[in-house]
């Protein structure tokens, strides 16, 4: 405090000296007072570097040094952590996995549907025959000959609409619940839990996707009808709107029981069997988690799904394509049974040729989406 008061007094003396000089050369002793005040201020500046000031300067310097050292230690710690993570990943003690997002299944199914839609169309044509007149190749040639190559893609918009309702729902339910139950560190789910979860997800997805599925079947089968009986839907949304307007809301869910039951069986065959087959293949240690493993596992799953769902697939197609000739599921079942047991597996080969590639493509696309765009999980 006394240093501050002394500094103020010296500044006043210096100001008086400056005023004296500014007042003119005749001011008595003005220049002498000015030189004296300059000398006093200079001595004060030198002597003011007391131990207290030097201590403050030292503390500032030490604080700056500590900040630099702390920053260097943090950088080194982060570098060591990254190296340790890389070492654990290489040695297998730490693994990085990718979790699927809830909508990946719908996107992958749409990609697969674009590739396999002609096979699906031929399968529908074979299943709606009252008598076996053509085989798969013959039916495909018949469609191309009568309506052109692009006719093989009739109903594609309805097929995509179905995948974004049916497949999106079942994949979202199955994979979300599976990942939640598997995130607790308890290992993979038992197979029976996968079956139950797949059945629930498939049943729900089959019910939600029934309207789009019915329009899909009608658009694919429309070309077989005489010109005066064709429905001529422009696209999937037009078909949904016309069915609702002309036939009522209940008609949109015609065959919902069969569609839901089939969806449950297909999802068990595809998702549950794929997960189990992939787990068994990886457990052998002969193959890694690569596209070859995905192909083999999905091929097995496609075969299981085809065998499980073919009888219900035949009945579902007949119910959805009917114009009132069936009074219900039981009536459709008895009428189909009159044609013999093999009538329930009519179109099995084209169904397998369609469903197995569709399953393979769906899971290959899904695994690639998961690999590059999935949720990163390090454990």
C-alpha cells in the first residue's frame, strides 16, 4: 500500500515539472524539477521489483509450466490407451462389433426383392393354377411371350411396399430384442428363444404387411386374367386405395391369418435359423465372420424357410387371389387337400429358387449395411 501512495506522489511531482516546462522557458527551475522527477520515477521502477512481485511472477511461470506438463501427460495417456486398445483387439481380449439399426432389414429386403421379383411372379402364377399345366421355365416363357420381358416385373411397387411393411417390422422386432438381450454379457440367445422371438416378429410383420401382400399377389396374377376381368392397378398405392374404396377395409386384411402364420414360419426359418447357422459355422473355427460365412448361413436358412412355409404360402396365395369362391381358411384347406397332399407343395422348386436367393441377398446386404453403417460397440 505504501508503494502505491509513493508512486502517486512521484507522478504528481512529475506532472508539476511538466507543467512548469510547458509554461515557458522562464519558469524558474522547471527543467531541474523535471529531471529530478524522471530520476525518482526510474529509481522507483527499479526498486519496486520487491520479493512479493517476483514471487507472483514465479507463481505464474510455474502455473504455466504445470499446464503444459498436464497437457503433455493427457496426450501421452490417450496415446497409451489407444495403443492398449489396439493390442487388446489384436490379441482378442477386446472386440469391436457392429449392431444393426432397426430399419436395415427393410432396406436389405427391398434390395433383394428388386433382384428376385421375376422368380416371385412365376411362383405366384404356378400356385394359382387349378391344374398343373406348366412348370417353372414354361411359365416364365409364357409370360415373356404374351406380355414381354418387363411383365416379369409386374407388381414390383407392391413388392417393395410389402417389404417396407412386412420385412421392416419383423426385422426391427427380432434384431432389436435380440441385441438388447445379448448386450448383458450373457452370450447368444438359446435357439428356442430365437424361434419364439422370430415367430412373434414374423406374425406381427405378416399382419401389418397383409394389405400390401394382397395387392402384390393381385398385380402379379392380373395378366393371367381375361382383359375384362383384370383389375389394372397402376401401382401399389392405387391398388390399396381401390381395394379400400371398392371392397372395404376388411378386404384389405383378407388372408391375414394365413399371411401372419406364414410370416411367423418364414421368420423362424430365415432369422432364427440364420443366426443359429452362423453361430455354428463360426464356432467351428474354420471360417471367420466374412461374406462366405454369410452366404453359407443364409443358404441354409433359405432352405429351412422354404420347407416350413410352403403349405401356408399356397393357401395364402389362393385366399388372396380368390373372388369369393372360398368361405374361409378351413374351406380353402379342404379344397386344396382334395387335390392331394402334394398340392400343398405346389411350386416348391420355384418357391425355393425364389426364396433361397432372396434370403441370401437379404442377409448379405444386411451384413454389409451393418458393417459399414451399423452402431459401433467395443467390448
